[in-house]
C-alpha cells in the first residue's frame, strides 16, 4: 500500500502542511521538527508525489538535456555518458530528476526547447552544443528561461556556460606532434557552425604557423561530425588520393576519439603503419591502438557537473553564482 503525506504527518505527530513545508525546506519549520519528520519519512519509505508537488510549487524538480546527436551516436560516444554522469551526480544530490532528448539538427533542437518551455515540464535546460548565432540560445534568452550550455556561446553576456579551452587543447596536441618530428599533419574537424569546431581548428592552425609550417588544404577536413564514419571517410580520402601517394601526412589531429577510431580502422584496413593519430576524450578503447599516441582528456564528467551546478544555482536564485566555468584539459600521452 502506498504511503501518503497524511500517513507521514500522523506518524510524526504534525500537520500535513508541516510535512509539506519540511519537504520544501521551509525556514518557518524548526530544525528539531524537520529532523523528526525526515526520520519518519525514511522509516515509512515515503516518496513525495512529484506531479502534485510541481502543481503546488510551480516547480518540476526536473532539468532537461538537449543532445545535438542521433540516438545511436549517444550510445557510442563515451563523452555523452560521462557528461550525463556529472549532471546526474549534482542534480540528484539537489533532489532534481533528469530527462533528455536527442536530435540531429538545429531546428529540431529548437523544437525540443520550445516544447520544454511551453509545457513547463522542466525547470531548466542544458544544451550540449553551441553554434554561431544559435537558435536555441537566442530563444531561451528571449524567454528568460533558465539554461546552461556545454560549449562557449558567441555572445556570452547573460548566458551560463561551461567549456574547455579548446583552442589551447588542440594547440597543445599539434605542438606535441611537431615535437615528435612531424610537420606534415592532417586535421579532421567537427560539425559546421559549432564553436568547438572552430576553436579546435584555430588551435591546430595557430600551432602550425607558430612553428613555421604552412597549412596544406588537401589535408584539412572540416564541416563533418564527431563520428567514426567521418574519420574513416577522411582517411580513406587521404589514402586513395593520387596526388598524395608520395606525400602523405605522417600524423593526424582528430577532434574526437570517435573520429580517431574511424581513422585507425582505415589505416588498419590499408596496412598503413607509419601514420600516428591524436584525439579528444581519452577513450580507453581507442588508446589501446598502437598508432594512437595521445588524446586530450576533456574531463567530460566535470563539464556535466558544472553545467548542472551553475544552472541549479540560477534556478534557486543564488545571485552570487558565477556565469561560466572553464574545465581544465590534459593531454594524455601513450606510455
């Protein structure tokens, strides 16, 4: 039989309204009474009716995540699972639930955001990407709806965001390869219009120019996605190009370990052993490959944790909360 709020009130010797105020952590209730009611709640194994509480308080105690990726990529890429673990860790500690939706394009993301806001089924939203003139960010800002972004937005004023220094991380990866004697380096970038893609390419380009090496456009692949299919296609293109038979790159900087996985598959199928690869996310399975010599650990769980922390501080009205947080990266070299 389901335990009700009235059952808790009777067992604790207080009114139902007092139990409700304890659940809402009202300052009007003494600590002594709170402890007694909380003990009774635990003993009776009582779980509050979330729907009823949301109607009464205009709060759902739920945050919504919007992933700009298809569902199959969500399960394949460890970054998403790690970031979700960080979000869940903080949100659950604050009594919030988490729900998510996947989509592969910007208009679809916007539709999800509009549904979340208009239905009021969530108290806030976490976006997993940031684009140039991002439609979701513009909409949520105009609506005054609480949200945070994993990724640096174009216009940062008034926007809560968490990110790595993607420029510096890719600069460091490229310099690492140059220090190993490589100067003919290929670059595989991310989706068109995403700030993370631009920042990572700019970091690569800057490192090459600082060390006196020109950019060979035939070795550059942009406007793709963070998938093994894209990495595989790019490497197959390089290996099949007649103009590059005697002038192949000796190293490849990828923008994600899933891309690196595709690159490594193409190298293996073509029996090419003299090209090395770097990636992003420090995925253990990829790092086992002999030609994968380094990967940037972006601390995905920390990205998720702080995106939830800053968002919930905004929802709960903490005026002194910071608006952005840079999570440090680390270039993990293969031993």
